[in-house]
C-alpha cells in the first residue's frame, strides 16, 4: 500500500512510519524538516500553518491508499489538507483523542458518548479537546465514512516526547526511596504507540471508518505493575514507598502532572482509565504487556543518553525532588496532613499526545 503520513518523525507518527516500512509499504512523510525522517521514506517538507505550506503535496500525480494525520492544533489545517488530498487518497486516518468526550466522562463510555461543545472544522487553534474534535469534523466533512477517527487515550512507549514514562524511569533509576502514589492496584489504561500504529495500519488496510476508542483494555495493568517494571529494568536500588491518595494530595502534589500517569480513584480516574474499547478489540487490537513497554522505553532512553526529547508545546512533567522529600518525611512522621483536596487533572489534555 501507499501511505502518506502527515508528521511521521516523532513518537506516534514515527511509530506509524516504522510499522508501515516494516510491512513493505510505500511511505511518504510530509513534515517541517525539524527532525530527521526514518530511512526508506520519501520526505516532503512544508508547514501547514504557513501560507502555501502545503505546496509539496500539490502535485496531482501523487496518490496514496491512505493518509495518517496526527495534527493536534487548529482544525482548519486538517480541513485544508483533507480538501487538497480528497481525490488522491483512499482513506483518511486522523489520530484524535478521548479528550473529545465531554468531561468528566463516566467509566465504560463508548464511542457514542457525548462530545465536547464548541468544535468547528474550520476553526483556528483554541483548546485541545475542541481542536481534536474539530479535526475529526474536518476529516469527516471531506472523507465521510472513509475517515477513521482514532480516539487514543494515554500513549506510552519508545520515542515518547511528553515525558511521562521517561520521568518515572529516570526517577527510579536515581534510586533511594520513591514516592509511589497508591493504591498499588489502581488500574491503568494506556496504549503503546507501536500497538496504536499496527492497529491503525490494519484499520486503513481493511477499510474501517468512524470513531474508535484506542487504548488498552480496562485493567490491562496497574500503577504497581508499571512501577515494579521500572524498578526491574533500571536495576536500581529504588524503594517504592506506597502512599495513600489522601496523603499525596494533601502534600500539594498534583496528579497527572507532578506524578505522571497517576490519577487517584474517583471521577477523573474513571474518565481517563475507564474507557470501553470493545469496538477496537473486536477489530483486532492487540496490546503488549506493560513489562515490554517499560523495558523497550528504557532501552530507547539509555540509547539516547538518558534524556528524552520534549515537545515544546507541552509543559514539563514530574515531581520536584524537594516536594517528594517533604511528602516522604510527612508520610513517615505522621505530621498531621489535612484531608484530600479536590483533584485538578485537566490542566493539560488527557489524550494523545499525549499523542503524536
């Protein structure tokens, strides 16, 4: 098959590119040229936000079976690209986000759940949920049922440029007592970027369209299994100090941002880690074990010197050492921490990119 990838040089886009090349597909990557494209692709350069920025895609002789688009800013960029490619591409796969659902979303929400308001296919950049929903509307307006909407949740794996799993690996590699936010069996839903890539390629090959929640099954792993795997692969002397959510929150520690991936049990946890993915599973979604995702991410991280790349449009994540030390001291000393605060998790998007 012939595949056009809009992006294709970082994280999810790169995972799709590498998976397609491994299948022997003919791959064209359209990107801004800020990062080196994988060997074996045809590289086209352009900036979708600039006047005339799609010029490299304007050659009417070029055609592809499918396009994969990981865009997460102004929906109007998706609309203009889709219109340009409408007669030269068979299917349009847009990597969206579960952030398109109205928040908070109840556990078990399927693809027919209520969506955010205020999204427009022709809009400029606004807020992440509206931008992603607008991108969906743009792809659907041009491609109709040939548009595949990949509503990813939390994305982890090699190449991650958001910093969530790399932060945990780096922190645990330093060793010593580590604040581990409980409960230990707190279930997590995420998807390895490589599993997202394989499912997306299968889906465009098989002619699927419409929305799909794309994340691992509920209970695929837990916070305990994730952090235990980090301890094993780093070989450090880290000691996980499991701490109840009330104590963590009362110490002024923010879920999701200070302690990446973690959200305490409750409404926001259900939103992030309680998705119904039966539709994707029925079409062949396969999710590798968390131990494999962690081990491969650590191998990648060490191969690049231990410091992960970071997207400039996302704030850094991770707990300040002095705040962790204070929380560990209070945990051990019983210094009268107050009760749980309200949980603020929506300071940044819950969804890919994560995800690109």
